[in-house]
């Protein structure tokens, strides 16, 4: 979590899971089964391989995977000043059933600067990392991986993130500070050798005068780079390109576009809307001849899904004070006086809200393309970011986990075991990695902070535009997250709808409708319906009208697929299928509207007992206590298998019955009704495909059920707060 390494004045800005570490060895020389030039651009290279079985264990051994890089040479992104190479890492996995006709989903983590391997290994990917009885790590299939219903492509972007890089460069990584030094430097005094590691990274490092010179520093630049990446990836893998399927339908007559679902998390609330709109605008340039259609692909986005997204500060910052003081978990993270001060820090004259408006006015005049090239505008937006930290900061200062209000720091969730696994030499070789793995780049983050990217805005308008083009927009929020809390997510959904008072009516209601429906009127009027995950529990509530939905997921922190895997998968699949998110029923989205109460009024009736944190050396500042740090710096304790123990005799290992796959040695299959399907970590060997369609509504009880809980109605005054928040959103809309 990179915000923990930043000065307090910057810490609250970050809205994602970030800075962690690399491994103490250089990657073996990479080899690939295929090294090609792009079918669309001979200057772009594609290098990839199929990882050996066991590298990422899947539900079925027939599922193909591809890992590798797409290399984009300097100046490809012109007129953007890209004077550096881009080597973007990807990991693709086939759907469990009929991948040749399955949807294609792209997953992006946020940061800015966080790797999508977080999503692959800790959230929505086909496999998860477990520790075995000898202390080493391997992979098991994930029951509720999103490959259950879709082909999934995980992308490390922008440049310098995760396994992506410009020029592979040897250096040293300080796991305590998160800094990379190039060339490699001697061990710092007083630092154990396991906290200071030599390896290979991109060229970005703390010795540079401008540490972010070889990567994107705004969301708009990242969007352009990702469009170029997808041009080559989709052309290189036509078997997964919906445009090549004989029965495809399209909005563009001359050249069938690529139908994809784009899901992004956290700072992906910025990425998703901007990327999808950029793809749409590129499609229009192809259609009118502004760019050649014979050497490019149209990319038609079917769905934009945002998970606990940081979409618009001007809207969401209004929710911080309310959530901090009066959330559905009974956690008063601040006093009522603090709450009032936080409100004033947002709406007071010359404070956060006013400075955001000033930033956006300057940007619209001087930097409408969003390339971050105007220093005065960057400085204005950066200052707004710093000012706005006083709105969210008090909760962080109080020691609460910003990604889960139920817990104090250090946080146990999600685990960092996968980072140990990915930095194993056999795994690096198996996937063709050219650099050591780092979970997030502080240098990418610094670049985005320097331009004030988070404050610049436009995402609400982008999402409204996408809806007007017939694209589904889905917001999914775990209700225990603070930094991207569901109060703010609800405000975002209402603000998007408010943008579409007349332009979208023809896309929603049939022409024969007497009174045309619009998002602006019909979405707020839709009620909250239960999200029925299976026959025994409700996983959340959803407001849905037409192609717009907002889902609140119960008992989930920031990383919804990690905290509530079955609920997250169920919601995801219903969204991409275009069905009712609450029940899974097939509906006509042109008229569909959920029925239920006007507010989501559920609360937890029992205190949450957080698991004990594990001190991971690759996630030191997120998972280790002050006592751990004191012991580490004093040379006490024991580090083994990437875990630090203050007391060596506290080390425990899993049972010898725990089995997992490693490269070249897949997890053993067990006999089951589904031939060739291995046992899941819970012992199940059935039910590895399909999504539940509700046949009844479970009766609410106060009994805990995991994952997902059945909750009693809450008793804090939701309706007045919702009214206040909606009023703020409307007022903000006018100011913008």
C-alpha cells in the first residue's frame, strides 16, 4: 500500500493496493515459444509463451494460458512525447467452457501504478497461491475465478508497473522504503540482507532526477498506450477476438469491432471510463477515415465495470465525512467534531471543492487532451489534491485500514504470498518475465500525483457518454471500504444518471412508450433489490435501470472478489450477460428497473473479528507492526519463506495434506463428476461452471454466512443522509 510510504500530506490521495517489492535474484534468461511482429504494425513486437502446467492451476487442464510482452517502440504514441520503449506484460487465461465463443474480459488494477497480478492471484484470476507444508508456495484453482464465464486478459499498465518495463536494468530494491537504486548499491547499514535485494527492474529508480520520465503520468496517456497494446494483442490472438466470430453483431457496418468487457478496480475508476471512451473515439476516427481502417481494429466495449472505483473526487469526497462517522459497521472512526471539520474542508470557501473546480477550468482551457504538458495547470491540480487530503485524512491518521473500516492497521488482507511465488526463479522462467515482480511502482504514482491526475475529472461525463452509446456501466462497491466507499459510489451512480436527462431516452425506452424514460429520472426512482447469490443468502443490494447498475456488496472491503468471491463472480457474470443483477433473470434492459426500497438499509449486527496479520517482507509497511519493525531493525526475529516472525518459535506451517501446483508439476486431479477437474481448496470438485439464477428469495436472518451474510435492517438515518448527499451531487453538477 504505497500511501503508507508517502508523507501524511499525500497519503490519503491513493486509492488502491500498491507499493510492495521484488525478489532477491535476477530473473533467468527469458525464452518464448513465439516472437512475432504485430499483424497491424511491423514495428510492434509480440513475445509470448504458454506457461507449463501448474504455474497457474486452472479448474480444467484444457484451459490454455498465454503470458508475455507486447513491445511498443518510442514515439508510437505521437503526438504524446513518448521517447521510451514500452514493454507491456500480459497474462491471459481461457474460459472454462467453449473459450472460442466465450466473452473477453480485460482486468485492470489501479494505483496509479499497481499491477494487475493483484487481481489475477488475489481476486478474480483462475488460481490462488497457497503455502505448502515445506514452506514453499504453489497454486490451486480458484472456485469463483472469472474464467468460470469469460476469457480473461490481465494487463500490467502503464509502463514500469508489475512485470512491465522500458529497458531491463539491474539494481537494488530496499523493501523497507520501497526505493529502487540503479546501479546496484551496497546494503544499507543496519538493514538485514533479506530487506535489501538485487534484481532486474525497469529503468525508473530513485537515482533519476525525474523518476517517472519513462511511463505515463496521466490517465489519458495510459489510455492511448493501452489502445495500441490491444490493437496488437487482439490481432495476434484472433481466436479470442469477437470480431472474427462468424455470428458477431456490431455497431460498425464495415469492419466488425471487438466486443470486450473492461473491468477496473480502485484507481481503475479513472482508467475504465477514460480508456473506454478513448476506444470509442478511435472507432469514430476509423469510421470517418481520420485513421486507416485497414491497419487498425475497432474495439467495441460492451461493458465497463468499476469495482470500488475512485471515479470523481468532486462527487466522492463529499461522502468521506459521513462514512467515517456513521457507516453500516458501527465504526465511528472520527468524532462528530472531526466529521463537521471534514465537511468544511470539502465545501468551505477556497477549500477542496473550489480548488477542484479551478483545476478543471484551467485544464479544459490549457490541457484539454489531458497529456500533463502544462506546468501551471499541473501545479494547480496538484495543490488541489493536497488540499483535499484534509477531507479524507482523519480516518487514516486514526490508524484504520483505509481499505476495510472494520480493521486497524497493519492489515492482514489480502495476503502477499503470491509475491513470493512470482519471484521464484522457476515461475519467472515459466512466464517469460524479463524483470523481477514488484506489486506497484512508486515512480508511476509520483508521476500521476505530479500532474494532479486524480483531480482532473471528466469520468462522470465519460460514463454518461458510454451509456448513450448503448454500453453497459456497472458500479460495484464493497461496503466496508473507506477510501472508495459505497456512499461515494452511490453518489457517482446518481451523478452519471443526472447527465442523461434527454440524450439517452431513445436508448432505454421503446419508441411506443408514451412517456420516454430517461436515466436522470428513472435510475434514482429504481429501488434497491437483493442480490441473491445462491439459495441460502443475499450478498448485497443493487439499483439497476437500463444499462446502468450500482451494487453494494455486504461484508466486503476494497477488494470485492477477494472478500466475497462468490458474490463478486455472480454479479460480474450477470452484468456481462446483460441480465438482472439481483436475480440473474433474463430481462429486457430497455425497460428493466429494479423494485425495492429507495435506500440500501442494511447493517451488521455483530462486531467483525479481523484475522491476525502476517508480516510479509514484500508488503512490510502494510502488514507489519511497529514492533515488527523495531525487531527487524535490531536484527532480531526470523525471516523464512517471505514471512517475518518476531519469535522464531512462532513459525507454523500448513498441514502436509495441502497440495498445490508449481511450474511443470500441476496439482493432482481427483475423480469427480467433471472429468479432469481437480479438487478446490475447500474439497469441492463440482460446480466449477455456471452462474446461479434465483428461484426464490432467502429469508433474512442475523446469522453470519460466509462468504456473504444475511443482514438485519440498519437503524441509522439513511434516508436523510442520502438526501443530503444527493443534494451535494446535484450542486456539484451545476458548479462543474
